[in-house]
C-alpha cells in the first residue's frame, strides 16, 4: 500500500504524437504536435499545462487517454503500462475528460439524464434501472444540478450549467484521473470562479487527480500544485506553481508570466512586459535545435544545433534551455 502511495498515478515517458499532413503529389510531412514530452502526476495532485494556442496542450491530454493513438512513447497508469486494447478499456473506466466547449460536447438530442447516464450504460455500471437513476441524480447533485434538470435538453441551459453537465458525465465512471481541457475558457468570468471552486471541492471529496490544460495563467495558478509550460510541442519548464510564478527560469516562461495582469497598480507599473518578436513558427516547419530560439533574445548558435535537454536545474524545477544558468 505504501508503494502505491509513493508512485505517480500517471507517468508519461517520451510521448510523441505526429500527424501526417498531405503536401500534394502523394507526399506527406509529419506535423509534430507533441514531441518527446515526459512528466508524471502524483495521486491527488493537479498538474497545470500552459502555453499559447497550437503548442500541443490538448493533444497531450487526448493522447494520454488514447483518443489519439500515440506515435511513440509510453503511458503508465498506477504502475501499469497502457498497451493493449484491454488495457485501454480498463484505463477508460479510471480516466476521463472534461471538454473545452460545453456547447458542442453535449448531444442536443439527449436529455441531461441520458447524457450523464451514457458512461454508465457503456461500462455497464448498474444492475437495475432504479440504481441507474439514483446514480444519475447523485452525479447531478455533485455539480449543483437538481432532479428537475434531468428531463431537460442541453440547449435549455446556460454555458456554465452545460459545463456542469459535462463534469457530471466525466464523474459517472467514478474516475481517479480527469483531463480538464480548458474547461472554463468558454465561460463568463463570473462563472469561471464557480466552476474552478467546484473542481477543487470535487477533488477533495472524491480524491481526484487532474491534468488541467489552460492558457489563463491566473486560473492555472489558483488550481494547480505544479505547472508545466509547453512551446511548439515540447515541454520547456516544469515546477511547483508558486515557484514557476515567482522564479521562472526559461525565457518563454518569463515572457508568458510578464503578461499576467497584477491587481496592484504600483506593482503593475514596476513590472516590465517582456515582448516576444516574431510569430510562433509552424509545427510543420519547426526550427532546428531549440524550438524557441527564433523568438529568444538570448539565443546563440548553439541553440540552433541541438534541442536542450530537459534537466532538473533546482530541486523539482526542470528547464530545457542551454543558457539557463547564464541568464538567471
């Protein structure tokens, strides 16, 4: 039992997800959406995954759950490698996903009761019809919905309520691990706080482990224990949430965090925004060596030669940068 408590719940080792893009005349070229990413998530922990749009955050989450077949790499759950179709089937009883868009992720032809109960039907998690109904009402209660909502359709609800329905559906299989794919980005700011607090409460009540994908850095700081930063399919920094906010070491992380608004006007005036030059390169034609070098003010010839290793430069603080010790 002690061994189970000490080992990570999720381990991702050298994960790659390449998509073949048709270039015409029967030629294809790999788009490296996720390229050699490794990390682990401990039981009961929330790992925040941030980065600008198109960096591969969502692809990481979907590949972990085998919604995309990994091109290469390993995914381990609770000490067991996910390999066979049977492994994936068993894994999906313990791991699930909350999708970004509550408007398109719910079937408009199904009632709330049927949407929440669908995972119960797929995995045959009830013996009688009454047991199914009781479980659906219990799940709806977890997310602040009541029995009157069960017979209604998704289009009758606001965005925040729809996302609650999606969360109730994700909880149906009694999961241990949930991938939260930007679950509040489509919601009003006032509703975002309610949903984030609900994620916190559910984690405490049900012992959940989250991979929380987002690009809102304040939201990620509030909910995450550790934060990983991605850029162009690669992980460039990983550390405790407060450590990465107070002491970012990678030039990209520093730029990203300099854009976070500060509520204190004096501190905000003193802060200097680190502007990046140029646009993010296409993952189809990624730069050689370090992917960030074309926008990095510290880049040298060595950065173009090889990708820097993802090393632990301080205890629990991992960075992929050739010049990390010189610039900090």
